[in-house]
């Protein structure tokens, strides 16, 4: 089972680019992440043709409302919007990488929708950002790592930059 919820930003990594899926492989896709249509509740289960009858039987009818089908079709076929959004997200990702790195937070993975990063030792970055009104995802098994989504508006970029600017002071205080 491959969850390709983030594959729309990099279609070259999608298994759906293959001529045919191998038997037994299940690909899950959603319009929620890239297209911003989470409320539409449109998703896809893609399997090899030989596996399709079993999945049809397992899932049964999964009706999607007519208006949702129209919106989903328009989103999936708007090549100009898709190309422009991919370019914008890639530029925003580079900007976020640079902003984090300037504050001593090392990007170490992610997609063009979010950055996985490693922070300086001794700083609880989840708490630090929460105090600035910024939610980031922390990881219990890797307390120095966070996942940061792309800010939307310029005011959000500024708030993130201001919070990052405070990190060296917190590092100095933690070292005392």
C-alpha cells in the first residue's frame, strides 16, 4: 500500500506514472493536499487490473456527488494551474529551507508542501514555535525534528521569520 497524498507536487515519483501497476500494489491518492480540496472528500484507490474486482467487492459503491465530480475534474484537468502551483510551491519550499537554515534549523527532507528539519540540541522547537502561534509537527521518537508546512500569506512568513530569529537567543540561554 503506497500513500501518494503528496505525489501531486512531484508526479515523477508516482507509481501511477508506470504503464501498469504491479499485481498486489495499492496506490491511494487524494485531492486534499495539493489541490486544497479536503472538504470535497475525493480520493482514489488504484490497483492492477487483475486486482480491481476484489477491490470493487471490498469497497462497494463509493458514490461521489455530481458537483464534487465536476470540481475534481476541473482541478485535475487544469494543466496551467497545476504547473503554476508546482512552480510556486517549489519556490516557497526553497524559501522555507533557506529561512530555517539561517536560524540553525537544518532541512533534512520533505516535499514541496512541507519541510522536515533538525533543530539545534537542547531547544524544544515545538514549544518554541507554539509560543509564537505557529504549529509545527514534532516527533516523539526524534525530539529534535520538526515538520513545518509552507506559510501562506506574507504575514505568516514574517511571523515564522521572527520566531526563527529568536532561536539563537534560546540556544544561548539553554547553554547557560
